[in-house]
C-alpha cells in the first residue's frame, strides 16, 4: 500500500504563489497557474502560467547576478527534491513551478520602476500631471517614453489594493538608507532588463521588484520581469496615445475593465478565449525574451 504524501508546511498563500517552510533558513516558493487582476484572483487557471513565471524569473536572476544579490538557491527539481523530502511526486509543488530560496526579511514596498506612461501612472498623469505625486512634463501621451525611468514605489497589501506613494513616504516607511539603496538597485535592474528586452524586440514599459534582507544584505527576491510583474509591449507596435498590444496580462485587464464589475470579489468568470490568449502571451513572452522554448523547461508534458 502506498503511503500518502504528507501535507507540506504551507506558511503563506498569496494571489499567485504559495510559500512553504523547508527549514535551515530555506523556503519553497511555488508559482501556481492562478491569475489576478485589480488585486482579485480569478477562478479559472491559466495553463502553464506557473512554469512561465518560474522559468522567466530563473532567466533574469542569471542575467542580474552582477547587479544584485538574490535569495534564489535553485529551480532544479532534483536539487529541490534533495533539500525538500516531501516534494517528489507532490502535484502541488512539482512541474517546474518551484524555487528554493533563502528566507528574507522583506522590504514592505512594491519597488516599481516605470519607463513609459501606462497603467495607474497614466491615469494619475491625466488627472493631475503627476506620477506618484511628482510633477511631470506636460504633453505626455499614453505609451510615451518618460524622460528617464522612475522609481515609483507602492505599499504592500495582503488584501485589497496597494497604495502608490512617493519616495519621501517610502523613506518614512523603510528608512533613508534602505529606500535609497532600493531605488539605485531597482533602476539598475530595470536598465539591464529594458536593454535585453529591446534586443528581443520588446519595450519593458514598467516592472515591479521585490526586495528583502538575506543575512542582512538587501537582495532581489520573488519573481523577476515576468508577465505578472511587468508590462511588455512589442516595440514595433507601440503608438503613443494608444494602448499597445501586450505580452502580459493586459488583455485580461482590458476584458475585466469592460465588464459590469466593481473590481471586488467574486470576479466574473473568464471566457475560454481570454484564458487561451493569456496563456499564449505568457509562453510567447518567455520564448521571445529568452530565446528558449518553454517545452525545454522543467515540467513540460512529454
């Protein structure tokens, strides 16, 4: 008689990721196929989304090693299985969706860098001529490149909506040294990623980084430059004044915005076409940005 797989020690379940205790200062982060928009998780999973998030994050961690220390230990299933005895065969954590990471004392900020006018920044700018409270030059249009990339943090909210804040408020929350180091690190990371994206024919309009202290050192954590955390536009289709077609979850956001829904749970059910289009964009983003096939990443159906 086979023995049942023990329940993994789940310590946190977020909108997309589940976090498990491993011991010895290590955690297992598992990216699910859940999808969220407007801080609400939809019932319908997006196939292979968790694999894409993990594969893309692994790619960017490797690209950024000279710019920032990180919490990542491994994404290799064999190495993870050696460190985490309950992983083998457990469908909740298998399939190329897992990252073994060092425990970090997380900075309570969403570290957003914006290079182009889009999303909430475009809405604020249209209303007040500011982005996160800072005055901007007049005449900017949706999808225009900003004069320079901006570090525009927000607060973190376990439930509900994050709050966009200025750098002064971020300094009050985390201290001047941490805020300054975070800004410098995130602008450097964005610059590297934007250049790599441009080489692949993409505009990296904006992205969100998560930082934390690992053994007292400010480090890059969580996902990095994924369709969940970034706006990716095909460079040859960016027309200022219009929303560019996106290789991220913007099509899902656009569909959800058009529904008679107050942006609070429960969300409307996603049509199959929206799910399929979102899955295709996630896979295409990974393959075009990295030059690799998603079929070669861990957990592919054979």
